[in-house]
C-alpha cells in the first residue's frame, strides 16, 4: 500500500505488477480507482457551465454517453486537469478529475463532491465483459464510451465504457456499502486484482498521458498530441485564446514515444540527446512486460536548437536517440505511441 494523492492505494497485490499487467492484457483485471474524484454537476445550467469551462464539445454526445476533455489554465492554455465526464441523465453529469486536482476542478465547475460516497472499480481486459457478465449482464453490455445505470444488491450503480489500460472494459461507480461485495464477487469470477503499478505500465504501453507527467503546468493539449480534445467550433472556453496563439505559431515540442534498445527503461527527467545535443526530456518511463524492454514518453523539441538550425529535432520515427540520466546512457528509437495495441506490439515498437 502506498500514499497516492492523499489516498492509501494498492501498489501491487501478492502476484506482483507484471502478473497483474499480463492478466489485464490476456484476460481481465480489476483496479480500485476510487482516488479519482467525482463531482456531481446538476440542474438546468449544468450543460452550459461545463461547455463554457471545458475544451471538448458536449453537444457532440447525448445523455447516456461519456467524453474525455480538458480543463485549461486561462492564461497559458496548459492542462490543469484531464477529465472524464459521464452524462448520466438530461441534467446530471458525473465529472471525474484526477485525485490531486479534485478541489481545483470543483472551484472551476462547481457541483457537489460525492467522492466519499462511492467506490470506482475499473474492470479491464479482453475477457472483462465475459467475467463481469456473471455479476451484471447490463453492466457488461455497456458499449465503449456509453454510460448506463445498473443495480447490484438493490443499490443503484453507474457504469461507463471507459478505462485507462488500452484494453476493452468498463468502470463501475458503486455506493460504498456494496462495493466490497462487488469486488469480492469479481475476484470469485476469476478477475485478477491489480494495483497502481500495473495501471501505470499498462497506460504507458498504450501511450496514454498521466497528469503531472505528460500533462500539467506548461504542457498544452497541442504539445501532448491531444488536439482532438479541443473543440474549436463550439465557441469560447477557458484558455482558448492562449491555445489559439500556440496553434498559429505551432507547438515548440511534441509528445513522442521512446523504445529502448534493452530492458533498462528511461526514467522521468532524463535528457534526450540527438547527435550530442539536447532534443527533449523524458516525462514517464518504465519496463514494458509485453515488449520486454524499456519504454518511455518524452516531450521532444520540434525545432533544431542550434543557432540558425531549422527543421525537426528527432521527430522522425526510427530516429536513434540517447537518453541520459545521472551519467547513465540508454540508446532508444523514436516511435509514435502506442507501444502496444490490444495486447500486441504496435508497428514500430520492436526493431
């Protein structure tokens, strides 16, 4: 157990992180992600309030759907938080910020913080729906990015076809009084409990950003390769002007993947060098259980930093770079994430 954003969270269960990781890739795993906040925004002005503050366009979806979106800093357009919104019914939205950002998102969006009232369990993997279906056929049938309600032991619960592993699956929000029984029933159905360690290696293999690493102060959606989250056509939103300025000039750095030559992973903060000059910095790195090598995400400079230099610096897939941290050097290749797709190596992930 470890402290995470003020929560006591399982880092790993007795089977270990790699076993949990592979269970999710090959079968099914359950993650307690209750550290994610839940803000319930309700009423006739709820849609307008969220539409004004968040980058994505809720008008693209309808009640019964979920959407990934960003809350930006009004001054520089950097990502204050990346959020999933569950549109439960006409005037009810469940807004799910990251653990450490719940208060700042609450300040921006309002609503009621219902985090202490529920447990959120992510059931993920190619057999997730099959195994969950033994407990609730309705929950298991929830399509990707759909949002539904279901009943467990007479308690009303919410399920969405969302997740953070790159595999199929759902996330279930249950009242605290029935959550333990639901978790135990999942384990009895053959679902492997998994902790934060496997959640991080899974999201990294899938090329998914983590706030505080690939998103956060000074990092915009455009730099993180998430321009699709910005709905330019919907009108004004917080941080729009700064983002428009960056879009006109072009981002000075972009998020890319690094596949190490061996098992040693690049680590956060390591410098990325091309031909001996700085090309960027690692934001996250770890060992990939599927690829059996080190992998990382890094913000890579778009322009050659040398006086008079022009053109990309290490942005072309297949470019060999050097990753240096505390005097140690690791050879790696630049690739476009994800590293793993549906449990198998993605093109370019291996030599």
